[in-house]
């Protein structure tokens, strides 16, 4: 184990083992820091609009070849990718901890999610089904065919540096689409590692076209060049709602397709009938896990009046005792915030909450590795009402807790925010549960019962409504976004009957 190595040495050893060329992360202008220590771990050469255009040219050429490879054969590449990921799981998981500050368990969990979606995509490669549809014309057959779409541009956020790329790239690859990935400028090394791992699979696969999977290094400008390139048939962008407000219209302006996976302001409701011990553990993980830096982090909690005094003091106690520490050398449950701006965003939200009458438990800075890193004790804030900062996503471990007495009112408040990603109800009452899941219940893309808002599995479609962007990726039928649908009508008769009984007799 490399727990006592300096973090730069540890990082370099991991990158070497995963096959990343040192020229890709040394001697460049883009400095990369680890939130664990706040120190520099790499300096990467950046892409430019020119190199982005060249990458898109290679990807477009790859598309012409890859779309003709039978889908189950394309699935074989993803099967090999799953094997390579299994072999590299420990190294990549640790690199996720170094770059994103996740606990070892959560770093490994993110890689496991990549392995899971590989397995899903391999099966999918034999299940890209179209329908056969009844036609009104005799001697005709109507069906739909799904074809590869084109180059998929992937933009990702720092907090899930690897899994969303895998959700997109595995599906894109089996669907016949090359991928060009612009990872977060805060987590470029894990992207280079993923591409090197996929390159090993490609080498074993044998005859994949060059340019099938590429990585672009840089910030929003490089992302914008990708977004504006007409050769990117689909842009799948994960990040803040502010980013989506720019990216969505730009892709739409050129009639491109987009999947937007944006911010959330996720909430839970604890009903009087809830198993309070289970609810407490679920809320603790949902709100404090990944130091509150998940898109699905629980940020608001509505607790029924009848159980508020039995439930909330236990939660306050859990907030006071949760371990905050270095994810590389301890098994602490809460690691660092990504950077200083996350810390100052957390402090200004807490100041606003205090001014609005909130009672704050926790939220103070914890010195773990010195002044360059930013560790915080998660904050639980008892609010008199849903007001001020409660309405927005602050990407830090703050949970706003509010009382409610009527479930319909709690659901109305639950839905009265911009984000529409994830939601939970804790109850053993069938009526409460079904109300929450009904058309007049939670308006989120994910609605859970007796589990928290975070920790989704890959089998379901992932994404949310409203300011979360409306995109869906990962499981279920999300693959359809990566393909184009053609409706085919075939006349095998000797006549030419027109639809809707129209006549057009030219003889
Ligand atoms: P961010 O919006 O700052 O950056 C995300 C990515 O978008 C980065 O790669 C960035 O370089 C790129 N980008 C920014 N502006 C761009 C532009 N104008 N054109 C093209 N690309 C641009 O987000 P972040 O701080 O890295 O991540 C945190 C945010 O992401 C939170 O709001 C979180 O909720 C959200 N998120 C959502 C999901 C989801 O699936 N819904 C998953 C993870 C994170």
C-alpha cells in the first residue's frame, strides 16, 4: 500500500501502472491539484480549438468504420473494457480518491459502477431492438430500425470523475458511436487513466478504428469548442445548471442532440410511520456522503411534527460524531471539499441561513492536512421555513431540516425548487408512499422509498427534470439517445395503396 508515499509520487506510480504517458501530464500549463492535500499533482498540456477540431475529424472518420461493425462485436470491445477495469479497479479507485477526495470505499464504488455498466452494455449489444408495427396497407410491413448516431461529445463534472464517462461511453460504443471526452479541469488525470485502460481493451480487440475514444484536456473553452462542433451528433453534459443553461441552447441552435445532467436540490420526507433508525442512517449517508458533493446529495429534509423531537436530535448527534479525515490514509467517512471556493460557498450559505433564522450544528473547518486543503464538518441547519439558501444547490455538506404537519403541503414544498433530480420518502404507510410516487407526488426523475436520495444503480435510467436538464443516461432504454431511429415501410404487394385512403391516379 502506498499510504506513506508523497501524493505526487503516489499519483505518478498509479498513472504509470495504468499506462498513461507522462508527456500527457507533465510540463503543461493546466495545473492539477489534489483536494486531499491541496497540493499540485500534475501540470497538463491543454487542448485548443484547433486540436479539438482535429480530434473531431478523427472521431468522424472512426464513425464511418465503427457504425459498420456488428453491434455484438462492438459489445466485445466493451466486454474487454470491463475486464481491464476489473484489473485496474484498485488503482483507478485510489486515483479517484486522490483527485476527487472520495473515501476509499466510494472511490472503489465509482469504479464498480463502471464495471456494472460495461456488463449492462455487453448484454445491450444484442438487444438494440426496433418494433414491427401493424400497417393499414395490405401487402406492407412497417418497422423501425436503430442506427448509430454519430460522434458523442461527453462533458463531465469533478465530483463523479469516471462513472458518468462510462455510462456514456459504453452505451455509445455498443450503439456504434465514437466518443470524445472533455473531463472536468479539476479531475483530468482520472480521465487519462480511463482512456489508457480503454486503449488496452482496444489493443486486445484488434481492429477498432483509430480515434474511437479520445480525451480533450482543458476548461470551459475546450468544452465550448466541442459543444459547437457540428460533428458532435450528441453532447452529453454533466455539471451545474449554470453550465447547462449555456450548453443546452448552443447545441439546440445547431439542431444537435443533448443529454443534460445538471444540478439538483434533493429532499427527503420523514413520515410519522417511518422506521426512524433506518431513516437516520439513510439520511446520514445521503446528506454527508462524498462530503455533500454528489448531484444526488440530500440537501433538504422535511420531518413530521410528531416525530421531529425523536428524530432530529439523533441526526444532530450523528453530524457531531461523523469522522472527517484524509481519504488516503484513514477510513474517514467524510473527505475534503474540492477547493477553497467550495468552502467559501458553504460558509456564505450558512451565513444566509443563520440570518434567515436557522440554527446551525457543525459546518466548521477541520484541519486535516494543513492550510491548503479544505475539510469541513458537515452542517445540519434547523430552518423555521423553506427560505433563502434552501432554494438553491450549495455543493457542500449542508442539510436544511424543516418541520411539516401535512403531507400534501410537504410535497408541495418539496417540489417548489428548481432542481428535479432525486427524492425520498421514509414511511411504512401505503397511502403516504403511493401519494409520493403518484402523478401529484415527487416531480423528480428519481423517487425512492425508504432509501436516501443518492446511490443509484446503473440498471435504471438516471437523470432529472426541470433545472436538472431532463436528460437520462445509464440503464433502462437510455441507449435510444445514442442512436437514430428510422421508420421503414416495405411494400411487397403488386399494388400501390396510399395511406389514409388517398387517391392519386395518374393513368
Ligand atoms: P461545472 O458546471 O462547473 O463543470 C462541469 C463541466 O462542464 C466541466 O467539465 C466544465 O469544464 C464544463 N463546462 C463549464 N462551462 C462550460 C461551457 N460553457 N461549455 C462547455 N463546457 C463547460 O460543474 P462541477 O463543479 O464540475 O460539478 C458540480 C455540479 O455538477 C453540481 O451542480 C452537480 O449537481 C452537477 N452534477 C450533476 C450530475 C447529474 O448527473 N445530474 C452528476 C454530477 C454532477
